[in-house]
C-alpha cells in the first residue's frame, strides 16, 4: 500500500534516498522537514511494505516529480510504476507532470518513456559533475481528453 510518509518513516527514507540518489541525496534534515510537513506544497509517499518512495510538489496545475526511488534489489517489479501513478492520482485536475532527469540516467529515462513522458527542454551542465538535465513532461489534459473517447 502506498501512503503519505509519516515521521516514523524518516530513517527508512533517509536510507532509501541515499541508496537511490547517491551523491545527490538530500540531507537527513531536508528529508525530515519534508516528511513532517515543514514544506507545505511537498508530498512524500512511501510504500508500506516494500522499499520505494516518491516526492512531488503540487503547485497550481503543475505537479513536479522531485524524487522517485526503489530499493536496488526490488527494481523492475512494478513498484516504481505504482509510485508514479500514486503521485499522478493525487494530482486532481493538474495539467501536467514535470521532472528533471540526468541525461546519463538510462534506467530512469527508459522508465519515464514507458510512462508517456516527453522531453521538453535540456539544461546543459546542470549537475555539479557537468551532466545535462533533461526536462520531461507528461500532459495529463491529453490523457483526460483521451479517456472521454467513445463516451
Ligand atoms: C527509475 C526507478 C524508480 C524505476 O523503478 P522500477 O520499480 O524499477 O520501475 P518499474 O518496475 O515500474 O518499471 C516500469 C517500466 O519502466 C521501464 N524500465 C524501468 N527500469 C528500466 C531499466 N533499468 N531499463 C530499461 N527499462 C526500464 C520498463 O519499461 C519497465 O517495464 P518492464 O519491467 O515491464 O520492462 C528505479 O530504477 C530507481 O529507483 N532508480 C534510481 C533512482 C532514480 O534514478 N530515480 C529517478 C530520478 S530522481
């Protein structure tokens, strides 16, 4: 079951953040601030039983997926997809989902491509090591319009 993270999840999330994001991992303080609600537009989601999480901000009609991560030993079993859909399900009326991904993160790019994200922008030398960031978007309005077909 995917649910909103609670203060008791902070230690697990700090470990997951480190395992999934490596040198880019957020500090334990930032994780704790997010989970305990100090950052009001940010939602942290966690799977109850399996190690996976997602972080998104919801502002106006834009959802920004800031993090998604699955324990390395559990990947390719659908958990990332369920987390992403949980983020989208909470979007209620949002127009689009945006995110940034490293150009050299082939696994994440394949994952987002499988979930209908398309590149809309590139930010060269965006990361500390000089890597390019790709900005990807998924248009939720198109999906809703499409779901009306045939009715
Ligand atoms: C990106 C990530 C969250 C995907 O999680 P996951 O649980 O493995 O994803 P799923 O099992 O739901 O994969 C769904 C589909 O995405 C695609 N996909 C996912 N990982 C892939 C990979 N390594 N190579 C190719 N395609 C991949 C496939 O189409 C897959 O379907 P399939 O397994 O039936 O072929 C996971 O790889 C991860 O935690 N990576 C490290 C953190 C990260 O880079 N996060 C994104 C940037 S913040």
